[in-house]
């Protein structure tokens, strides 16, 4: 599976989730982890290409929930 952010410190964990869940794609975002902050992306090419729109929608939803609180 392609990995577009190069070798990352959380790639093994991302790959493990991908393999164990039969997912078409995985995005792993780590905040203040034991190896610092970072992210890893793996999956089918069409899923990875759709990620910017998915992440933008996720950001809109988080903002909306935050403003409702």
C-alpha cells in the first residue's frame, strides 16, 4: 500500500491497524505520543486521494460540534 508521507515514526502502528481491520485506508494521528507527535497514512490509492476532502469534512464537523458545546 502506498504511504505518501514517507517513512514515519508511527508507520508500524498504522500498518498494523490497516492489516488487522481489513480497512481500505487508515489515518493515524498521534498527539504527544511516546515518540512525539506525528501521523501516518496508508491504504488504497483512491482512498488516499480522497483524504483531503474527508479531512476537510471532518474539520467542519468538529468545528460545528465545538461551537454547539
